[in-house]
């Protein structure tokens, strides 16, 4: 179960109303507007609480998303590229976020660098269709995954800070 801080963060993310995916043409445009509004609010809230940790942008159709996420560990910033595509059955099916440079470095990842969200996130997403969107994916999917996996990968020496690698 989510802790109180997570519940508070998620409660401040606007829920979405339009149940539409990329195949739904006009309704998809409305859904995308809601997605952007929700993401903007989430990023603003994160900045206001000094917890800014990702940037996202999409192609013109809103079907392919890419950007960067970062995790601060021992005052060092670890930055990663992220990418995902909107499934044709969205929002019933959650997108699968990939962190390509971590592909094969942790057991909690599928081929292609897609992070494992099966056990904890996907059942939660399924119970909240169509209210959950991409901001919820970041807050309840990628964020917690990074918080668990990155410190572990650093501690095991699997990933190193870029400045340490350059010395």
C-alpha cells in the first residue's frame, strides 16, 4: 500500500475523464489535452516541493513519448533517457516505460529496457481506468521503480556516476 506522502502527491494529480486511445481520433485529441494538463500540474507540484525529476515530450500524435528522468543519490545526479509508446488499447492498457541504458542491468526489467510494473502498478492502473494517465504512470510507476532500483544498482557497482567514470 502507498505511504501517506505518495497518496498526497497522487491526490494532487488531476484525474482524466475521457476514455479514449489513439484509434479514437477526435476523442484522442481531448484525452491528450487532459494528459498534458495532468502532466503540467504534476510537474508544477513537483517543482514547488523541490522534487523535479523528469521531462517528457511527445511526437505530434501523442503516441510516442520520450524524455529524461533523474535520480539524486548521495548528492549526485544520475540521469537516464526514457521512452514509451501509447498502446493501441490505451487507456485500458498502461504504457510500458523503457530506460534503454539500463537494459539487462536489473532483474526488474524486460527486454528492451522496459521496467517491470506488473506486480504493483498494473493492477492499480486497471482499477483506475480511465482516471489514471501519464502523470500517474510517472508518479506510481517510474518514480517508485527508480527509488528502489537505482540505489541498489549503485550499491552493487552496476552503474556509476558519469563524473566518477571520467576520472
